């Protein structure tokens, strides 16, 4: 079962739930916001405590 995490859309500010494959290691991919449909860049990494860290930023952010 994939863990669900909540991230805030960098465009509309709404909190959305994402299912994240925590077995895939470091990830960087584009997913559309479920509210405003704008493309968000999702970054997934392993935290120091063994959990996962997920962040969302606008597609234009470097």
C-alpha cells in the first residue's frame, strides 16, 4: 500500500493528497494539481529518520 502525503499547491495554495511510492528512492516528477490543474514539480527523498520527505514547487522554480 502506497503512503499518502499532503502537499500544498504552489499555485492555488490548496492542500492535496498524493500517493507516493516510497520504495523508488529519490524521485522528481511532474503531477497536476487536483484543484487548479497546474503542473507541480514533486520531489521525493528519504528523510534522516527513514521516512519520506515530499515537496511541491511550481514548474518554473529552479
